[in-house]
């Protein structure tokens, strides 16, 4: 289902944030042409996050750049730069995640490109925005999690700040810029004019915390305090958290402590009759629960709690997750094939349209794989890039 059929995206971005936006647009049917540096390509091709490589390249690169085309060019070479400008005249979207000022120095800043194609949607992701003392700092996910306060929300009180184990700032910024691009495309259908869409990873990770930041803003700037026992959320009362059982772990969300006392046959909880104490004495409550839940298995407790509509869940690792019918029925795994014929399993787009999943079997491209095709289609002869890979 090509919902964005005929939309051409010229994607200069690298690593995760911009490419994740390009991936989502490609999933929705857009044609995403990835502009990569000759001989080197997206640095993510060599960004190894594990010892698992695919065709000598990073697994992340293959996961986040599937269903795209690759055009290799040296943006500091005048002939290549002119070819790119010619390509942009036929494009609908330009996407990049360079630091502020880089595209301007390359001759591809917004004001310049707008003159080439007034209908173009120019979308950019930065680390910290285009103003202020942090604008030139590297937009790296761990650093963004750290300066944004996010690292003080995980782990228990008294423990070190703890980042999330996933590149959340990158992926959120990519999702936000994709949303902005879609809104700008819709507006262009009405006005015929392009737009400048700007997202910073810093603003994305702050927006991600709107719930807790709103509490902070309106509570006399009182800092969030993680519970000392089984912390799950700095602003939520007991029993919220993850508890060790006799054979695994059990997650408990919001719930009535007195109801839990009866269901679990945990008389120690009955002394917390005052609901206001469920927050102020949450560590005492959680400690009582932790001791009690450790006496039996996760399955035992689930058999009691789930029929009573208590919000709870088994804590699964990936190996356990993929064995569950609840996971399998969603059919989240897809197989894509590289140009060399190698099959790779990854996740599909989570969006469904009219009940239909958005899937493609096209894997990530080789560096410069589509130069000839793109040159023949978009570039007039005198602007064709001669020196291919």
C-alpha cells in the first residue's frame, strides 16, 4: 500500500534519527533516495553495536535503511553538488540531521534550496536546536538522555542515574520530524508551497517527559523522587513496579493496595488503610509486596491477579517474548533481502491501514547502488555525475 506514492525524499541523514524518519516515510510508500558520501557512505554502515554484522556492515544500518535507494556523491565536489541540486528540483522532501550550519556551508541551506524548488519540504533534525550555547554540541542519544533529566527517572532512589537501553532520543526525533513532514505535505496540497520543518532531539526528549515535567513545573519545582524499592515511576504510588518472584519477575501497575492484600493473602498490606499513604509510604508497601511475591511463581500470581482484572504482566526477555502467542499473532517480523540476496529478519512498520500491514521485502542498498538509475531518471546529460563507485 503506497500511501505516499510519487513522493520523493532526498535523505542526507546518517546514524539513527534522520534515517528512522526516512524509514517510516518509505514504509508509507515514499521513494527515499539516501545520499551518501562516496567511498564511505553513512557512518552507520560501520557503527557496530554488537558483534553481529550483515555483509560486513552494521545490523542497525540494515534495519533502519531497508527499502531505500543509495546515491553516492561528494558534496564538496562542484559537479556532484550541481547534480544533487538538479535532483532536488524534482524532489518533494529534503531530510538531513547535520549540525547547524553544515548544510549552509555545503551550499544546501534552506534559503538556497527553496529558490531551487519553492514547493520542497525541507526537514532537519539537530541535537539542541539552532540557537543557544548548546547548538554545536553532538546530538548523541546517551548525552541527550543525560542532560534532559531522563536518566534520573529509571532505577531506584539512591542508585546512579540510569539511561534507557534504547536510542529513545534518536527514534523520537525521527518520529516527530516524520509527523512534521506529513503535515507539511498536506498543507502543500492546499497552498502549493513548501515549508521548513525543524526538530531537535533535545526538544523531542523533553516532550517525551511531558508527564513528569508538568508535575515538576506545577509542584514548586520539586524534583521527582524515585522509590527506593522496585521503582517504576517517580510520580506513581505503590504498587507500581517490577517484583522478583520465585521463578522470574512480575510487573504490577496501578492498583488498590487493600484489594491486593485480600487477593494475595498478604495481611501486612492491611495496615495501609489511608490511600494517601500509598504514595508517602510506597517504599514500605513495596517492600511488603516484594517479600510476599518472592514466595511463589510468576504464573501463580498471574492466575490470581489477571482474573480479578488487576493490571499485571509477566516480565519477558526477547527469547521468551517470541514464544508467546500474543507476540506471534501480530506478525511483527518481516524478511527483507539485500541486493546480494542475503535474507535478513527485522521488524515491520507498526502502522496498519484498513487492516493492511505496510511491508516491503526490499533490504538496505549497497553504497551508490542506484546512481545510474537516478542519473538516468532525474539528471540532464550535462549534470550527470560521471565518477560512479
